[in-house]
């Protein structure tokens, strides 16, 4: 009983530190977007998603290299993808009158589409990976994913740059110098709170696994729900703070960008797992998590493109569908064991 209390206290302490730092990370990320002129969608998609997704990267390292539990690493990646989209649906509650999909830029559709490509490739690997060239260390899958990830980042950057041609010609040299000073300060503060978030989030899976050991739940379910939930806490906190500040593009870009980065993490996990392709050595039920994440991405992408301008309920129809899909995934994984 004492060990459970200590584990819970450790988990709660890490969570509170993430909440504290996440609110400030959103503030300075928003400031960097304004001062740099890069745009909130791109800052959320690349910079903030990389920070908030680092816990999944290090959680995968510890699950594979220390715990020797590749199922937890893979479950955390796919579970995080689905949970990020469930968080996006939850954020719809904080946008009054309109679905969140109707108040963000159409550029997020590109991120959703690229994420769907990467997730689809992972499903192919799970089901047909034995047909692909491989050696005793790894197969062709991580190489393809890393190449597509790098191309995706380039495409997203170029697309966002083309949409940010408007420049304030009234700015003078003095203001430019002041802006540079403010930008450096904002970047420094961003880095400080990013380090705090990563440090706290790295400890979260440890306490989550300690708590999970008392339940006897399967490793794939633990990875998908508990570990993925704990490592996705930074996304939740940062995105709620961003939406409440009115930086909705920052929040949506963070979540969709995090899913793209998650697939890059899966490729890295594959490279450090030396007993062969990691997706062929883990529970095939992970394909279900990937497919649900794929469906949820389709829903939000279609909604951004053709969504309703108003909500009939506290949540938009698209958000309700995504939450139902996520709830169905958790029920199915629990049933499958």
C-alpha cells in the first residue's frame, strides 16, 4: 500500500510540474510565433509538437533498452496518436459557438494527410512486414518512415512560408532590434519550460508502470492507455492553455504535428530494437490503434475542409465522433486483452 501511495504521489507531482510549465510554454510559444513571423500553425506543428512529444521518444527508449518491453513502446506511440486526436476533440469544448475545425487554417489538412500516410505505412508493416526486405536488426520500414518524415517537414515549412507573405512594412530598425531582443528572451524562457516538461514527463512512465503492476492489465493496454496518457499530458496542458489564449492554430498544429513526430519516434524505436523489426515482434492488436487514429485523422481533416460553421451541442459532431472512436478503441483493446 505504501508503494502505491509513493507511486501515486510521484505521478501527481510530475503531472503538476507539467501543468505549471505547459501553461508557460504555450505563452512563450505564442510569443515566438508573433515575434518571428513564422506563424502559429507552423510553430505548433514543428517546435511545440517536438517538445511535447519528446517524452514518447524517451519512454520508448526506456521501454526497449531498460524494461525490454517493446509492446509498451509501440502501444505508447499508437496510443498517443489516438489520444492526441481525442484531446483535439476535447478542445472543441473550449471554443464557443463554433467547432474548432471551423476556426483554424486549412493548412492543417496537409499535416493530417501526411500523418495518415505514415500511419498507413505502419499498418502495412504490422500486417505484411514479413514480405518486405529485412535483416536481423531492422527492416526497410524505419528508413522509409524517416525519409517521409523529413520530406513532410519540408513540405509543411514551404506550404506555411507561402501563406505568410504579408510583411509589416511599417516596422523600423529600432523596432526590429527590440523584436530581436524580445525574441531571444522568449526563446530562452521557452527552452527553460521545455526542459522542465521533458524532465517531468520522463518520470511519468516510471510511476505509471509502477501503478500498473498492481492491476495485472496487459502490456499493450498499459502502453496504449496509461503510458500513452501520461506522456500525452504535456500536449493536453499546452493545448488547453493555447486555446484559452486564443491561439487555436497553435494547439491544433501541436497535436497534428505530434502525431507526425510520433511516427518518426516509432522508426527510431525500430532502429534501437535489435531483435528484428519491432512491429513484427509486438502484439498485432496495435494495428487497431493505428487504424482508429487513421479514422480520427480523416474525421478532423474532412471537418476542417467541409465542417459546419456552428455547433448544435457543447461539442461539434466531428468531436463527438472522434471521442466515440477513441472510447471504442479502449473498450476493444481491453476486451482483446
